[in-house]
């Protein structure tokens, strides 16, 4: 369309608005600044929410992830509890979808496997401190009671670490015959029983004591020893043997 001088003079011709650069985001450069602080001061110097942010940068390539990191910590109470949460639980937090939740769960599994290595390569009895650290990491923040068994060979090396049952917030059914049946299948010579108290207090209950005695008795007839029963809570790990309960 040809433009006339009259159009220009009367102002009826509409010239396109000049393209303006976008306003800089108040969070621009935050990721680079946080990474630089981590490099200079070390990861251990970062508070939990910033350490979580660094990980979320990879799961969420763009945008501000600080609100998500803080929301996760507020929802679950601690960094350890965030990582121990299930994918379904993580997805209840605003801004956390299935992909991000799976990444966080994968990080927890990596940590678990790293802690499991010392007790796999050595006799469990000689790496007791590592064992306690492992079971606490695995179970201290479980929202439901979980019963698992560590099956050992005659040299007390770990054959398998298996979950026998999941339960409710205060009970996981345990069947001594099933524990011993599985021990026979794996040719295990000894077992260590492990379960958690979601309440946080690892003090053994009367039901825990009765159940342990039943498993010890079942194992005695099959010559399968029960080395210990560990009860895990956020406040620590209780050992039946150390408490004189077996």
C-alpha cells in the first residue's frame, strides 16, 4: 500500500511500535551465582534448600526453583525426608511433577546403594557402624512401618536385603515361617531383622519383643541364627542385642 503525504501529515498512518527488549527477570543469573558460590565455598556450606535447588536445576531447566525447594522442605521437614518420600508423596507438592519426583527418588536410591557397598563387600558384623548408617538412611523417614530381613551366609556376608512386608503407620505383619522359608531358599545361615517406627521413637514394643522371640525359636530348629533385631526411628537405631532383649 502506497503511503501519501496527507496520511503522514494527519497522523492516520499507524507506524509499527518499536520492538523493546524484555525486562530482565529479578532471578536472572541466580543459577550461575549459586553454582559459583558452591564452587568457591563448597557444597557443605550451602543450606539445605540451596543444595536442593542445585539438584532441581537439572530437573527443571528454566525458572525459579527456590519456591519448590522450600516447599519440599516445609512439606517433609528435612532434606533426608524429602529424598525418602515416594513419587506419589512428592507430587503433592506444588510444582513437583512425576518427572521431578522420579529424579529425587533416583537420588535417594543412589545414596542407598552407596551406603550399602561397605556391608556387601565385608562381613556385616565387622562393618556394624556402616550397617547402622545404612538401615537408618533406608528406614528412618518411612511413613509406614516396614519389615525387612538381611540374609547372611556362614561368613556373615550379606546375601540379600529384602522387604518382607509393608504395614500401616504402627504395624507391619510378620510371619516367622515366611522369614525362615526365604532363609532356606537363599541358603542363609543367619539373619538380621530390621523394621522402623514411623513415630520416630525406636524403643522396641512388647509386640516387637514377642515377634522376635517367635522368629528366634523358628530359626533354632532350622539352625538359622538371628544375630539381631534393629528398630529404626528418626531418633536413632535400637539394637535388641545391645538392649539385652535376645
